C-alpha cells in the first residue's frame, strides 16, 4: 500500500515567528505585510539576511545577502534582530501540534518536518485542516506538500507560497514536476545546474529523459541519484524522533571580515562555546563529543572532533577543547566562518566525576549556573568575561542549531 507523506514547511519561518509574537503582544503592524527582514544588527546594519517578507522579495532582497546589499535595494527596509530562543520555542510548539495528527514525525530542520499520514482517508482535506489549525492556534502559516514519498512531498511544498497545500503524486510528475527548471530539483545546486545546462539539460523533464548511462559517466553516482529524483523515486523512511530528543547542539558564525589573527579567532571560539554550553545547561544535558569547524576564504571547510573521557556542560572545558581541536588543523590561513558543535549528549545526572578534579569541576559548574541566572534575569550583557572587554567580538554570537538526528 502506498504511503502518504506530508512535508510541512513554515513560510519565512524566522520572520513569521517574530511577526506572530509582536501581534500577540498587541502590535498592530504585521511585519509580513511590509518590506522587512530578520538578520544582523539593526543599529550597525551588519550581518546577513536570514528571512524576508514577501514585500521585501519584490524588491529583490534575497536570503543570505548582506544587510548592506538588502538596504541598497530597499532603503526603507525594516530590520528585526534574530531571536533564536523564540524560534526554538515556536518549532517545539509546532512539533507538539503535529502529535495530534501522526505518531510518526521526522523533524527535517527547525522549520520543516515530514509526517507519515498513511492512516488518513482524505489527505488533502486533512492537510487543509492542519494548515488552518496551525494558523489559528500558533499564528503563522505553512505550506504542506503531499505525496507518496519524502522527495515528492518536499518538492510539492515548494510550489506556490504562502499558506498553500499542494499534491505531487506519481501520476502528476509529468505535468507538475518535469516543466520546472532543473535548479528546482532537490539536490541540484548552482554548480550542478551549470554542468547540467552544458549537457543540454535545462528542465527536470530534460533530466528525466536523459540517458542514465551518460549521466553516470559524467556525474558518477550523483548523476544516478538526480536521475532517480527526476522520476520521483525515493524510498527513504520517515525516521521518527522519540519525544523530539535533541541529539546535537551547534553554533557557528560568519566573521565580519576575513580573520587570520589567532587571538581574535580564539575569542570567537570562546563566544561560540559560551552559547553552546549555556544551551546544554538549559536542557540539563552534557556532551561527550566536541567538534570544531572552520571555513576559509575559498569556502573550504575543515573540522576536527574529540570524545572526552567525561561529558561536560562547562563553558571553560568546552572552550579549551575547542581551541585544542582548532590548533590541530589550522595553519594560519584566513577564516570567514568558525563553528562549535557538541554531540553524544547525556542527562547531566549520568556522569561520574574524576576523583582528582571533583572540586574544580563542581566550582566551575556552580559559577556557570550563577552566570546563567544573572543573564536570564538581567540580560546577556549583565556579566562579561574580561577577554571581551573593549573588543569588537560580542560574548554571545551566532545562533544555536539543534538537530534530532
């Protein structure tokens, strides 16, 4: 029996969540109705666009571009700063609502999820009911794609937006999928698009009608993969996450300019470690594995990881490990992005302290807890490490990303 899969995607998630909160607090202006973005610092006008409204899109504003570029296209653009705790809260509320519709849910990102809806008799009617339920209860809109597998459901949800329900069943592939530009096929990026265009493949239909042996010869296994995708073939299962348990926590930041000074890089690592460790403590978790990544000016990414003998949620311990890992692979080249990530998480009551460090560790954990309480009550700038005094690097940067897989 064919499965029925929903792919639910929040429309312009960060901006929608900010707009919904403001409306709930009594604001009359809906950010979604004016040229507006989420991203960067509204005062310094630095950073990148994380989300945009539909009116901003009409001015040519794109996600990922700099605030400066966006303002050059639309000088009256309203800029709202990111609020990642809000986004995590809204994402969780959405997952909780999904529990009313399906026991099998796979979060795909903070604003996307797959649901196995094979048990419903009328999937389209159910999708419209779910869409309206989300809008009325949570205050934001979603697109819902419906099909028999995850690939086609995701492709369907990317059709016309916002607040839409679309189907893309196998019988509809020729009419709905094949006319689309090749760039719109899942897993086809700008570089692949150029290569495929050189081969005379401009639409998904062109790819579906191409010689699969030629595709494999030119593009290896990737050619076989996208050929299958052009025919809507995907058998990947819904990988449900029990209770949406967090499996990893990470934070990364794009540097305001290329940086090759080791002391400055270490400050960024400290700021990232600070936010990751604080998030660990807020969910009563500790981590065994620490990973550091760095991206150079040519966009080449390098990373190292280490498994600790004992798990930690301590900022200093996490930072010291991050620096050690970074120094293991960095040779002095300029960087444009750095990141810190922790995995192999355990509850914070499931660790054993080393007999010779028990006093120091408990002192550090008490200090961390005190700092967390002060910041929660009075703001992140209430207490700063001396390292950041008089420097341009902020002590709490980037944004937390949590994964369930």
